[in-house]
C-alpha cells in the first residue's frame, strides 16, 4: 500500500493486513451501533490519504439489513478505498496544476456558490410570495390575444384505434359499433374490445399528432392531409391483425391550433412569464433597498 494512504489503527505497520480487517470490523460495529447514541461522540479517524483524514462520521450509511459480516466489511472497505483514490488524485492535481489554473478554479467555485445561494433564495421566495394560481379565463384570454402565434407544425386528430386478431369473433358487430357515434354503441364497443382486442386506444376529446396514430397502422397511408379529409373511418389488415381507425376531428398543419391542444403550453408560458417578472421585481426591490440604506455605494 502507498505510504500516502493508510488506515489508522494506532498500531505499527507490521501487521497492516490484519489491522485492515480489524478496523473494518470496528467501523461496521460503529456504524451499526454508535449512530443511534445520544450525546456528542469524539471523532474517530479511520483512514488518511496525504494530509486528509477520513472520519467514521463522514462515512454514509452503507450496511443494509440482511448483509453478512464479510459483505459489510467489504462494503465499508471499498468506500474507504474509493475515498482514498479520489483524495490522492486531488493531492496529485493540486501539486501539479499552475497557480493561474487554481485561481480560475477558485473563481468558478465562488461563482457557482453565489449562483446556488441566489437560486435557492429565489425558489424560497417563489414558494412563499409568488401567486402561482392560473385561472381558466387568464389562459383563454392569452389564447385569444395570441391566437395567430399558435400555428400547428403537424397534423393533429381526435381518434380511436382498435387492433383485433384476424380471427376475432363478432367482427361484423365490432365493425358496426366502431362506425357509430352513439354513446350506447361506444360502451358496447368498449366491452367487446376489452374482451377481444389486442389494442384499444380511445383518445376521446384529446388531440394527438397524426404521426403518433400512424405508428399503430401497418401500411403507409400516403399524404396525411388527403387521408384525414377522406377517411372518417378506415379499415386495414395484415396477416395476423385487423385495424379499425375512427377519426372524429382533425386540424391540418399551418392552421391555428385548437385551444385544448395548446392550453397546457399557455399555462406554462404564463407561469414562466410571471416567474420572470417576480424575480425581476425581487432583484429590483433588493437593489433599491440597498441604495436607501447605503448598503450599496459606487465609488
């Protein structure tokens, strides 16, 4: 073992191998028993790498219920070895990096620390002070005001897809029900599909991209725009299955997106805009307060 890394036992180095076993068992015992004790325990050093010391209270809980003694010892020993390798590598890097590089790293760390402080404070203020409720009329008003900006880049549909075995019983009845708009027929269709269908996806009033629907059909349909214009109901098959597609409504690319399709996007936009305005107001308030109480001065 390297002279720069040792497990501390308070004994000489003559029986290092045995010491490693002893200290590992000791750590396992401490982890299992001492963590629950009340009162401040003295820190116990378990390893040293260069000028860095690893204390027993810095080792995370590693011993899981049901682990055997040998596995427990090996788990703790592996952690200590990983810690030592990292510390020794850091020590070597520290000795070989230039002063300019170290200063740059220190600057980056300081900036990251500042950014983390600011971020955590902003999140705290958002949770405590910002109005996060977004009402339906706010969303609809935003849509009405910005409707021309919600242009579809793909074709979307309201549809239902059914995949049946090629030898399904009651096929004629299922096919008839699939073409019906009756609520009663739809309920009967659903029961039959749960009994026979390999796939039954009824998206109801949800708008979905046409491309998503086409993944369920085994054959190329050609131009999507022509297809949806001509087919409120479409039937096809392959060697093992029959596919029934019902299209209740559609919107083509380059047209204005339906309100329901972009509603969640609008809600996120409103929230993000509100968040940005809140953070600007928070920053301006702190800045102006500093000017008033002379916490900030420009020389």
